C-alpha cells in the first residue's frame, strides 16, 4: 500500500518525476506494458441526441424516473447563455434541480430532513441533464484479442472498465465490482497548485455509481466558480454530491488551500440484502479542520467504482490548469458486502488535453498533465 501521510509537500511541490519516485510510482513514459483488462458489462445511461430547442424539452421527461440526458449543442449553448444552469459531474443541470443542504442533513426517498427537524420534499426535475459536447461514459473494456462477436458480452465477477473518447473527462479510472456491492470508499487527495490563470472549472474526484448510471455518490474537489454553488472564480473547494435521475443534492462547500490533505469518505450502514444502504458523504480537510457531511438513504446498490477522475467542463487552455501538473490520490481503502475490495482498475484518457496521463494502482492514482 502506498503511504503518504508524512510526505504531502514532497509530491505537491517537487518535480513530478521526483515526487512519483518518492512514492514508488513509475511515470507513464517508463511504465511496463500491462495485460489487457478483462471485459465487464457496464450498462450506463446513454445521452439522447436531439435537435429540439431547450424550451421544447422542458417538462417532457421520459417515464420511469431514469436519468434523462440530452446531447444537443444548440440546447447546451442556450442553457449556458441563460445563466440558469450549473455544471455538475454528470452534465449541465438547471439550478432548480440542484438542491443545497446544510451539514448533517438527511436525504431519503426524495425528502430532505434538516438537523432542526424541518423537512422539504424534492420534486422530480422537469429538465434534462445536458451532456457536455461529446461527453464520454464508462463502458466495458474489451481485450484486443477478444473476438468481435464476444467483446463486451462476457460478464466476469468484476474487472476494469474505461471511458470512451470525447467530452470533458480528461482522465479517469474505473472498476466494476459486481456481484459485490460497495459499502465504503475512503481515500486521500492533495490540493494542487492554483492555476496560473483564472477561468477554468475543474473537478477532481473519486466516487461510486450504480450499474445503470442513474445514481452517483462523490466528494468533489473543485476549482473555479460554478453558478450559485460557489461564485469565487479562483479558489479550491470541496462539495459532496448525490446525483440521481436528473436531481442533485449538494452539501456545504468548504474552502481548502494548496497543499492541504483531504480525506474523502463514502460510508454505508444499515444495508439490506439488496444493498440499499444509508450513506454518509463526508469530506475532511486535515490541514484546516473543516468538515462537510450529510446523509443519503439510497435505493440502489453501487457496483461501479470511479477511482480517480479529472473532469474539466470549461477551460480555454493548459494555462488554466494547475502549473504543477499533478493530481494525487492516495490510501484508497474499500469494503463491500463480501469483505475487503481490492479494485483492478482500467484507465483511460477520454479527452487527452495538455498531454494528460493517468496511472492507477489498487490503492492510489496520479493524474499528470503539462500546464
């Protein structure tokens, strides 16, 4: 297991090659070839392509409560121009479909219960989630030697998966755990340097998703302004996200600083035999002591693990990314209904901007790019 509790400043500020060597991580250019990953079937919500105007889409969500994703550049442009939509780790969402909760609130069956005991019923979102142009989604990874007729049809007990090309996902690692479902995921992240130039919106995160791609749990390290969530364009902050169907619930955002050590924890309790659990989403800044946390009652189990993701919804160039060119994830520990999970991740660079690359082990990851 990679240990880094005493060495955060080394890998944040030392040259990348030196920092990676200190952790026993081999730079991508020197990495040895790895065998092709096994195939794992991972059905994920697929964007619907449409040429309709944004106004004509509102109020016409398909039945069944599944995530409604629309891929249309015209509607996307209209939404951005309106200023009434915010960026989420799943796409562009109408502000009225993103609900803010305070620390220690509980969300269950569409009902928000605040620490005071006050409640608020969430209404189903009548707006689609707008996919980022060319957005990638996690999918099965077929070995290059697999016959075309069988590629993507084999379903082993678990294995790596990856993202397709395009979109705002610069780098990602992915693992499917089924039939085991996840009961906890904890890892550390380091806050990178501030970008040289303001203007980008950057998400760095790990998280859990259900097999259908309709529900997502994650603690997200974010740089940049994002609608009414955080308006300051030049700070790092952490926000817990719970996304299901076309709704999102977010916890309080905490301001974090360069070189801070973050502990991102997703922890389940009171699980039934189907894997429906009570989850605590908690992010802790070990450096400044700030904590953000709230509770979610899920109605699905989580079998898709996204270990390390760099998502850049908006950026005009590499100068808007952190100049140290390194996002580090460490001390990943996971459990499931059958015991300890040792994930065998697949990695991908769906939108390889700025020469981005990713290396991922069962306990940590490094995302590198040229700023």
